[in-house]
């Protein structure tokens, strides 16, 4: 360095001498007589040692004309005797190269921040701060290579890192449950390391857990599961609680019944339909019930020959079946034979005298002869014989309202 500066300053001195010599070409001898030549003249030009003394002083005081490798000039610190000399620092070198982050400035950002790309000269300066959750977990004792991580001690910054569980599986699980071996059981708790404890089979299930999957599957069962939890019974399998299937969108169709299109749903034992009828089906009567067409059920249980010579009528649904009137066993005492009942209707018995005085016969006889009604006792027997139940819909007093109907049906 120093030799370079000496070289630069020597060139300056020679140039002055050359300039002076050139003046002799143009100046008269009288003038030239007063001119001296180097090195005899005192022009105020310092000696080489004096010229380079500033450079030496700067260098001796830690200033550089060119900085060593790994350092850079700090122009805020120049030599007072030669401003071409400056202090050189490794820190300035890092900053000039873009290494402006100190490690502490990165740590101050939070526990997951780290300095990245250190300055090549080894100083504590870095290119940038980066977040590294995995490294933060490692620095705090968490790992990601446990055979059985402790789920209660997961790293808060990266849950793939955890402390290792040193307890045996199922420790602290409730009775009759464990982590492995009862995978189909309901979750009933956690073991000491946070793993699900599953209920093993039970010989007795809690109240309400009485129904199998088939009994809670909707359809014609009319019931669905009440919740997803279950009891794993040791012999019956999974048992659930149940509730009635709401059959949303389906109706009971109480007015005229439902359209039997195969799309139906059961709520308990009640069948509901996707579409209701807007009137009775053809041929149906009385609340849209199917009419009784069984002649025997209706009381037509005799043949034509058996009814010969007697008041008789053929069944409208089968002309081979007949109903005919039989003589009373009481030799004409109608009231004794019928106990005062008109076709089985008790409402007539209180007016037996009225029937006798107005019709000259018992109400039973008036019912059969005046109204053409069949023998109700026979019809009841026929109904029961066919497995049905005689149900009387209303009873009218023939004594007061001889024109009223007396209706009944076999169910």
C-alpha cells in the first residue's frame, strides 16, 4: 500500500520539474538567470519521506487504503491526515453483503424464530429470520419418532412432535374397557396418555339399550336409533336406544286412506303414506271400509230347499246362499223368544208394548217382517264362526222411529 502512495506522489514531483524546464524555451536569458532547477530550488515540495508520512501515520493508526478480505471500509471513520484511508470492519462487510439481522433480533420475534444464513466472516449477522416450528419443538424436548407419543403432551407449535409415553397402554382406563382389543366398543374415556378407551362387551346393558340394529332400522319396524352410541352386549351384540321413526313427509291419511303405491313409512305401528286419496275407492262404504260380501258372515247360511215354504231371501253376492225365517220355539210368544230385543238392539225392549199395540206383534217380529231384516242372532253366530266380531253401529227405537235403519257390521 505504502509503495503505491509513494509512487503516486513521485510522479507529481517529476511533473513539476518537467514543466519548469519547458519554460526555458520561451523565456529570455535574463529571466532564466533567475530560475533555478531541481533539486537546487526550494519550491516548498516536501521530501518523499514527508509526502508519505501521512499515509504511514494513517496506517499506523489502524486505517486502510484497501480493506483486507472479510472487511469493508467504514466511511464514517476516515483518517484525518489522508481521507483516502478509512477504518475497516468485519461488521460493515456483513452489512454491505446484506447480513443485517442479529441472532437476538430473530429470537425477539418469538420462540419459533431463528436466524438464517450467517455472514461468511463468522460474525453474528444473518441474511434473514425464519420461523421453524420443528426446531422449536426439538429445542424444547419434543420428538417425532416415538413408537407411542403422549397425546397429552403435544408440542404447541407443531403437534407432530410430542413427548414419548412411557406408561403401558390402557393405564387408567375405566373398568371393562381398554385401548386395543375392543375396537367395536363405545369410547368411555382416555388412558393416561390420551388414547381412547373402548368399552368391551357387557352382560347387562344400561336401561334403554335393548334394541338390535334390525329393530332400529326404520322400515316396517317403525323405529330408528336414538343416538349413535350403543352397548356391546356379550351375547346380543350391539344394542341401541330407539325412538319412533318420524316419517317426515308421510301422512296417516285418516280421511280416505293412502294410495298404495309402495311408498310408505311406519311411525311405531302406524302406517303412513307418501300420497293420500281424495275420496273413497269404488265399492267402499262407511268410512271407506271394504263392504262385507261373505254371505255366511252376513247370515245367509241356508239353502233354497231348506227355506222352502218360509219367508226367505237370497244373498245378493251368492244366489245359492239363503236366509229364511224360522218359527219361534215359544209357539207364538215372540217376546219370550226374543227377550224383547229387536234384531239384537236393546233400544227396542223398552217399547215392547208399543210394538204390540201398534203392530200386533213383538218388536222382534216387526223388525223382521216390516223391515225385512235377517235374524240378528243367526248373523252374530255366523260372524263369530268366521272369526269376526259383531259390532253394532247404532240402535234405533222402532217404536218411535219405525223408518230408521238398524245397522251393524262384522269386523
